[in-house]
């Protein structure tokens, strides 16, 4: 497998992972509220909601980094593929 093809595959996988990571993080934090909550339960739910927001924010930053790395890999692979196919004299 050539380096350009490998980097293309890695870039696509990183881009897909960056799309799925925030979705999966948000999906895992979905809960239904209690029907008749007490003040203690409301306070606990607020703490859980704040923690879920922080986890989602961290997942969004990680996803952004993965997307940048995936895009860089795709650009490098595209330029490397272009360079190898445009060799004069062949």
C-alpha cells in the first residue's frame, strides 16, 4: 500500500471519528428527568448536567483536533499523489 493511499485512509478515518465523537458523547449523557424531583435531586441533576457539558466540550475540542489532523493527512496524501503521478518522462 502506498504512503498516499495509507494517509488517505487514515485521514478519512480521523474525519469520521471527529464527527462521531461529540455525537456519541452527547448520546451517552441523555437522561430523562424525574417527574417529581426533590431539591436534592434537582441539585444532583444540575451537577450531572454541568459534568455532561464539560465532557461534551472536551469531546468537541478533541474532535476538532482529530479533524485538523485528518484534513492535514488528506492534503498531504493528495499532494503526494499529485507529485507522484505528474513525473515528467513517464
